[in-house]
C-alpha cells in the first residue's frame, strides 16, 4: 500500500527540538506520530508541556521503555548527548530494521579519539558510530539515502560547513585563515531551567561562550579537514544573542588567489538546484530573520576592502535547518519521500 | 475544470499584511498569485522588499493601474484606510464579478454615521458599504459564503468580539460592565518609517496609545450592540507591547447571575467544532506565543475572586487570524474551498 | 561626628532586588555596605554573582549567621516571603536598636487574618506585624520617619496605590468600579532558575498570570479600603511582559460625578512637590521606559469617550521605586537623611 | 570663584547621544546646561522630545543660531557628520576660547586623504582637523587636557582600539592577523525614522551591515597603524544586534610568540589604575549587559585551542563610553575636573 503512513516515534519530545519535530510532522502528509517520550514529564499530554498543540490529537508522553519499537518505522532521537548512544543501541537490538535520525552529537564524529577529546569519555557504541551517515543532506545525500542511522549535524556546524566545504574542496581558500564568529539564538540552549538562560539574564545584551572550546568545533574540524585533504582547525567563537531562533555566522577567509566574486560563483554553482540553500547575489548580506521558521540556509559573499580577503555570511534557523527541519529532510531521504515534503513552510517575518 | 487554480491579486503587497498574505498564498494548493502591487515600490521584485521570498517565483511589484482585474478571480486589498474605498469601487467597475477581501477598515462599519465619526470624513462608496459582509467567519459564515465583498475585521476587534458576542447574545453578562485592555505587538503598526516605532523607542518598555478613542472601538460597539440588542460602549484601551506579533486582550466582565464557569461553558459550546477557535479548560490562561504564526484564537475564562465577576483572556496573531490568515479563511469561503485550506500551520514556539 | 557613614547590611544580595540595592548604596554618600548575605552563594564575591560589580570593593557574600547585627545601623532584608519574619525577629533579638527595611511581603498586611488568607499560614511575628510602618513614603512619610521596621510595599501595589488612594480619599471615584490590568517586566519574577522564565519561554509573547488571585491584591484591598472607609476589592490582573523592568498599570474607574479632568487635578495637587511622583498633563500617556532605572512614578489621566469614566495610567521601575529605590527612600527617612539622597539617577532611555 | 559651574551647550540634543549627554550633565555637580539645540524640533521643550526629562528644569530647544557662544564654556556637538565641521568653525570664529567636544566623526581622522576616502568629500576645516585631539582618554589623556577641540572617537572604534593598541605597541601580536566581529545595539543607528530600524524589522534576528566598508575602519586603521609603526588594515565586520545598548567585539589575533596569557597580562598592566577600563581575569568572558548604562569597558582575553592564537572580547555601552560618557570624560579633562566626575553610575542589570 504505497500510501500507508510511516509510523514515527519522537524520543525527547518535551524539549525545543522535540516540539519542533512535532510541529513539522503533524503537517507532513506521509507520516503519523505514534509515540512521544519524555522521561520526567511522562504521563502528561503534549498540550500540557507545549500548549500550542492543544487543538491537535497526539499520543501522550511516555517513558522510552513504554515504546514498542517493532511497531515504528523511524525514530527521531532528541535526547541529551551521551545517554543517546545507549538508547539507540537498545533500539536497534529490539528492532534492527527501524531507521533512526539522531539529533544529538553522539554519532557525528567518526574518529573515536576525537569523540573522547570533545565529549570527555569513550564512545560506547563504536560500531554504530562507524555505521552512521553524517546528515548534512546537501553534501552526503547519497550516503543518507542508504543509511539506517543518520547523525543530524549541529546548528553552528551546518551554518559554517555548507558555505566553506565547497571552497576548501576547490582549494580556493587558505585552510588556516578561517575565522568564524557564530551568533546563536537562545532556543539552542534548550529548555532546562538554568539561571544563566533566564530572560533577565540574557535579554538586552550579548556575550560569547565556550570560547576556548565549543563541541561543535570537532564537527567543523572533521568536515573541513576532509574537504581540504589535510588537518584544519578554524578559529571559532559562539556568541549568545538575544533572540529565540537563528544562527548567524560571520566567516572571514583569505583566498589562494581567487577573488571574493570567484568564491561567490563557486558557491552559487555548487548549490544551484538545492531547495534549501539560497546563495544571495554577490555583495548582498543575509539576515537571520529571513529564514526564521523555515528550512532555508541563506548565504552571502562580500569582498573585503583588501583583495584576497572575503567575508561569508551564513544563516539558518537553529531549530529547523539547524535541527528538526534537517532531521525531517533526512527522514524524507531515508524513507524515500520527496526531499522537501513537509518542509515547504516560508519564513515567518516579522 | 475543478482544479484550475484561482487567480489572486494582492494590492499593497509591500506591507506586513501583504507579505503575510503572500506567505500563506504561496503554499495554498488552490490559488496562484498573478499580481502584486505596491505604489512606491513598483518595479521592484518582492524579494527586494522582503528577502525571505527570494527563493520563490513571484510576479514583480506593479502599480494598481497595471493590473488587469478581468483576469483575476479574487483581490486582497491591503491598502491604507480611506484610499481603499475608491480603489475597490473602480475594481468593481472594471470587473463586477471579481471577489474582494478587504483588509482595511473601510467597509467594516455598516452605519455611515459611525464611519464618519471614527474616520473623520463621509464614506464615498456607501452602496458597497451596505453590500459588504463582515468577515468574522465564526459568526458570519453564511453571509460571507455569498458575498462579493468581505470586510476583514481588525485585529483588536477579532480578539475581543469572538469571546464576548456569544455571552452578550445569551444575556449572560452585563453589557455596561465590559472593560478591555488589549495588548498588541509592533507589527500591527505597519511598516512605514516612524520615529515612534523604532526599536530603541519601543523595546524594553510598554505604553498605552489612542486611549481616548481607538478606531477599532467602532467595530466593537457595532458587534456588541448587535449581540446585546441595545447600545454597548465598552471601555477599551490598546497597549503597545515589545513583541512582533500577537494581540492579547484581558476582558473584565460582570455576569447577570451566571458563574464564571457558566461563561466558560457557553463559549466552549459555541465554538465546539471550530477549527480556529480553541477554548482552554476553565481557569487556564492562554499565552500569545502559543498562537504565533498560526490562524488560531485561544480563549481562557477565569473566575474573579468575587462571585459574579470574571476575566476572559483572548489571544491571536494579529497578522494571521487578526489579518491575513482570516482574509485567506474568508477567501476559502468565498471561492468554495475547504475553510482551513492553506491555514493549517501550527504556531511557531519559541 | 555628623558625617560618619551609616553601616548597612543587605540580606539576600544575590537576587535582583539585592543587586539593585547594592547598585544604589554604592553611590549613596552617607552609607557604607558592611555585610552582604546569600545563603547558597556564601563564600563567593559579589562580582562572581553580578559581574557588573567587579570594579568596586564590596564585602564577600556570607550567610546570615555570620553577620554581627550589633555593628550595623540598618538592615535591608531582601529574602523570600515567609522566611523573612523569622530572620527579622532574630535580628531584633540580637540588636533591638537596628533599623530594618524589609522588601518581602511579610509585614505589609496589618490584619493577621488577611495575611493568613493570602499567604496560607499564620504569621509568626504578629507583634512586629503591628509595629511595622507601611513603606509607601508619599502616603506614610511621618509614620516611616519614626519606624524601626518598615515594610516596603510591592511593585504592582505601589503602582496602583499611588494614583488611586487620593481619589478614594476624596470620594471622587466609585470604589467598586476599579479594574486594573497591571503589566510587569520579567525581573519581578526574580533570579531563580525556572523553566517558565527562560528567555525562549517568555520573549516574543505576553500572558496573564495569577489571574484568580495575586498576593498583591491583599495590599491593594488594605490600602483602598482604608482610603475609602469601607471594604474595596478591585478587579486586578497581572500580566507578564517581555521586558526586563517596569510595571505599567491601566486603571479603569468610574467617577462619582467628577470629570476625568477633575481626577487629574486632584492627583496633580496631591503630588505637587513630590520628588518622585510626576503627574503628566491631562490626557498625556506615560511610558514605562521613561522611568526605567529611576525612582520615578509617572501617572497619566485620560478621559474615556463616555463621560463619568476615566483611565489612569501609572508606571514605575519595579526594581527601583517598586522595590530597592523605595527601600533606599525609606532608609533615608529612617536615618534622617534627605529623602532623595542617592536616588537622583535619571531614567536610562533607550 | 572655584565652584562656579561651567556653562554647557549641547548641539543636537534631540538624538540619543544628545539625550544621554543631558542625562549625565543634569547630575554632574560642576556644570550647568545653558543651551540645547535641535533644528527641526526647535521651540519644543526637552520633555516633549524625551519625556523622561519632564521632572527636571532644562532650557528649551532652540536653533544653533540662537545660542550665544560667548556665554558658554564648553560645547558638546552631537550633530550629523559633515555639517559639524562648518558649525564648529563658526563657533570658534564667534568664541575662540570656548572648548568643544565633538561627537561626530568629522575630526577623528588626521589624514585629509583618509577623511576624503571614507567620507566622500574633502574636509572643509583642515586646520581644526590638525588641531583636534583624539578623545580616547586612556591613550591620549595628556593631549586632551590641553586641547580646545576634542574629537570623541566612535563606539566600534573605542571598543576595538583599547584592547588592541597596547598589544600592537608591545609588538605582541601580528598586525595582519587582526579580525574583528563587532556587534552593536540599535541605539547606535540614531533616532531618525528609517524603515530598516523599525522594531519589526530588527528584533528577533541579526545581520551584518556595511560589510565591505564601515567608516569606523578609518579610525581603526589610523590608531592601529600608529601603534604598530606601519600600515595595518584589520578585517572588520559590524553586526546589528537586537538590543538597545552595547558594543561587543570579538577580536581574533595571532601572537608573535607570546601566549594568550601574556596578552592578558600586558593589558592588565596597561590599564591598571584606570577607572573605566576593567580587564577580567584571564579566560573570563565579559557580557555587554554588565556595562550597560555605565562608562566602563570590560575586556576579556581567552586562549584559543591552538597555541599562538587568542580571542579578545571587549564591550562597552555605545551611548556612554562609546559616545556621551566618553565625551563627559573628555570635558572633565578639558575643564580640569576630576576625570570620573558625573560618571560614577554603575551598570543597570537587568
């Protein structure tokens, strides 16, 4: 029956990436949400936790133990880092044929040493780590189509990999020149109650964080190094910005001889035909609000006043293309649906 | 040919209600945007004016003169008050069979005297004024289905009419007791450059405006009086709030004997089965962010500590159910489409 | 020695009212901060907890037990409700001559029954409860000058008592007609980590809270009833607004015959000569941002379109005149300093 | 008479830097505001334009022609770029002994060629251009003390010059490695009505601007080159951030052999004893909200994960240390007052 709906479970539905998955999946014509989990909030309805869902029928929140994974076609895993690997290992033990799109960082790094360096303990599911496809669709589309387990990349990562990898592959920029200031909205910090994320602590001001080492650097190193064919360790500083949604990266590069306009043309050609990557005209500057709520990435390339230097500006919605939207895009590939299905929503502005 | 797409023109596409119409119509399966107008910005592309539309094909912005209304099925008119009546009169002269959904205030008041009182000059299209249906779907659904011209109600108005009219019709509340504090986001002030609407003037603070007389009062008076069967003039103060989207009305009432819970039950019954009006459980308090970006109205009823008094809280997104979403809902009725088509989007939160 | 500085202790210095006290006291010419307490953060420096104080010398945070109250002239108590009464009782046992300005709600209600009704348990220091002066300077200046213990009023309370009490005393408004929608910024919710106060939960939206009964109602009832000479129970709804600072009350009243302009003149006369209460010209509307960071209250009176009804708008900064600024004003009276000392700061706008 | 108050004129009092000057000067014990100008708003009171000043006596707004500069001791000039040079030339013709602190960019660049390059037309007061002292107090204190005309530096400029110049002077960093991402609040864009600065256009999002060439780059080049003893042209991108106040610069550098901790120690030593520059402990990250409303600069130095690379974070309030506070600090020097007079206000947080 070609049109039977795929049965979907969302593990960790009480966080922002979880609710964003539900928002997208509820309007996706080919899927049906059959299970939603939330450890501490098990027993509540989704509307208790996110009142915007009150008008819509949804399964109650349960613990992971209560899910019958043999009756599920695809699992989205939106759990905290580290616990994820144990959970997914068990899911595959029970239901080896289920597909998994994991939104944590647990399966993004291929190198067990790099994983241990950035996350502080050895990986406990190294076979799955090797099996997982890196879920950056525009770069790894073919691998993802065949994957059982997809590691959805990080939000800072997606923003800064997409506009840089094609330039490194082409040898057009100096790998050691890359400097990134990556501004993020507050929703990326998640929904757990922390003093540092109270409105009064973070509105009307701005500050950098994790300056000496943010975990997304491991993903950047991995993908940049692969593209350049040699180790690359960019300078990278994340900055917490008083807005809900959006990543906005200012990427400073030096070319190997190309002009800034050459860089622009390389990117425009590379992403021609992509539904979710839009390269602006040369010299134009994107704004994060123009992608808010959508699955789009907007990329701009501007010449620096000094020839041989260029500034690349890249922006996306951290909860959509930076997390749940990209996860649905991965699901579409894994389940053989059209890639853009359920992701057509246009940015909400203002 | 049942599935030919309806041809749509949007007059005044460079404002926020215009762009919101485009956002919704671009994803509506039964329509096609064939004309977009913007007087001062004619000649530009929609992407020049709203970069979020860059990835999507759209007609160029033109002046109203350049539109062939005989090749259009329905016109959305998102023009400033007053100029609107002239424009629509001319549209009907050229194309008498076209349908019009007007987002201005020009056709909302049935009484020419009331119009002149609130808007300062006599109406110049009084026949159309009498012809127009008041576009509050949940109350006037049948009239709208047959209408050629629909007057889309105001954002404050919709928020405060929906939860009060059923109570007045039932005689459950004292008509003279109604007091409304109606908080609105900034996008309701439109996109024209005004010092008073600069970020630095309106963020991090709050203030009332038009306290002694906001034009939406005319619509409230009209609908409340009709429901009560005698003149009603509520106290009404609009308040400018540092957020983009949302109307949030605190409505204070005294009952004619009913309890607050009776009021709740009346509303829950009245709106049962409505796709876009959600009455929360008795005592629960809605939040504007739970309807942001959606066409929903959320209504809560809470008992005051003194019996016989109640507080009603009503909220919607001023650009969706308070303007463009409601306009599309009206279009769906007028063109015979399912009422919810193109309006299924769930609130964006955070 | 006339100019010896008064020795001040701040109990509960790690919250927002505590830090606001420190901000004001550090620049007050007649006082010296000798002790700062914070239970869970004892041992830290004030700069660890509030980095804005890093450039200034301040005592370390200690527990309350570590404070020698016999070497203190005045104690500000910025502790949670309920625990406060025990703490202050002990302070007076050790140091009967010390002065105390209490920012909690524990000593605001004179009637033990009312206290128990609003706070859920009986008062444990009823003698002090009777002794305490209600610290609304503009109304109780003489009592406060002689007081050993001052109960600093709440932020919603101060905003809505000041513009209404003179009208009730004059018999100019109907006591039963009072309806208040009182909007507050986020800092009033304090600094403890709560999911409901995260930036992503409360920005870009608005909602009412404690609709069926906010504790500040007890203070309103007490002061309104006293002014009217008979029981008054206003309708009162607090609303959480996406800004850091500010209370903004819309107060709807019906007169007993007076015009709105009469109400204005009554208030203008009553507050003539007050340094911190500014009555705007009749018909003018205040904004919360024009008092932000200052100890001012701005009050506006506007005529409703229906004669005999009026709208009063009252605004202050909840952390200054609504808490710590008013506390310093009380301190100035209690210690015999000029009332405005250390409170001259003008609003920060934008 | 040692304590006679200095007579101050503020030209351009209706903008944000103008109102910020008035806020500071009203509380400065040694000055008296004798004239306030505003071309289009001449005739209004300051309270009409900025209601926060309503409680305080201030001269009416007049046109510049109406000011008697011979009865003024010091003029603050907060006028738009370009018109400023004509105005100041005339002021000195009328009153050669008056002191001027200019907040525009007109006298910041010493090189007439650089001025023309960045501002598009030749300078019309080149003698004054050579005479002017560059008003960055911590670096040019002695020149400023003797100056008749002080060119107050830009907000981005002050933020990025203070932490970098000492390192360049010491030869501790590679001049060609400097990359700056400088985030600014909205008030820096001024108070004129522009669509691009409406709340709904700039809240809930972020974007770079003037990427290919912001005028503050000219000041950076001048001061960096002077410190390095050879031409320096840093990469510099300004970014518009949804907050009112604050500049926050992420400055990426490579050392000439020093460690990041060496850079920290250099800065800590250089600014030891400065009242308005606070260097945080090594590795600590400043936040813009911790300097909001104050005249402080907070500087942090953090080691990059790769030795020989460091990240410097520098922040100030653009309207205080980035404009009007620094101007008052310059006034204090020029008029022989203690440098910190009137500038003791502590940051407002939250």
